[in-house]
């Protein structure tokens, strides 16, 4: 029995097996998740966890993430995520990586700052994606109008 690599949820682009998988996807133009898992099975089982017990444990943790991300709450008249994952920041009063309630976050400036920084990072990433689509002036104006309405 060959030794399995450690479970992963991060795949470095410099890894040769990851590059081969990306090349496979690019050559096909589109793949299903089933096709990618099948490709990995045929090419050394190095992308995903193949130990059923460990994979089951990882899947349950992923389901817990989906559960926590699923729920919304009314907060200050708006419908928002009920739980938000924050990274540890002992100086800011965040004693561990965990999901915190929106009410808890609203009472802690360091928690609030972390949430705002994360939203800003995601907006910057989305802006980069939009740039790729070369929006014309009318499309940009419409986008900014929708954003302004959403923030009101």
C-alpha cells in the first residue's frame, strides 16, 4: 500500500501534479468534478484525500462550514450572514479562529475591522474580474448604480 499525501484544501500552483491537472482541464476546456476525481485516481491520487475515514471527517467539517454559512439574520434592519469566520487576533480580542455572530462582531472594533477588510479584499478581487470583461461606460454606470442601491 502506498503512502497517501496529507489531506489538502490548498493546491500550490508550483506543484507538478497540480500543474498537470490544470493542463488536463485546459486541454478539455471544461470538466466536471467527477472527471477531475477520475483523472486524479488514474494519475497517482495526489489531489484529494483517498482515505475514506479521513475524507469522511473532512467532509463533515466542510458540511459544518456550509451550515454556518447558510443562515442569515436580521441586523439593524438588514438581512446579513448570521455567522462570520474570523481569524485569531489576540490583541483585538479574537482569541481563536472561529465563527462569530454578527451581534458579537458589531460590539468589537477589531472584529468589525477584520470583516470590513475581508469584504474590501473580495470587492477588489471582483473588480479585477470585471476588468477582464472590459465593461463599457454604460455597463459600468449600471454596475455602480446597483452597488449604490445595495449599500443604501
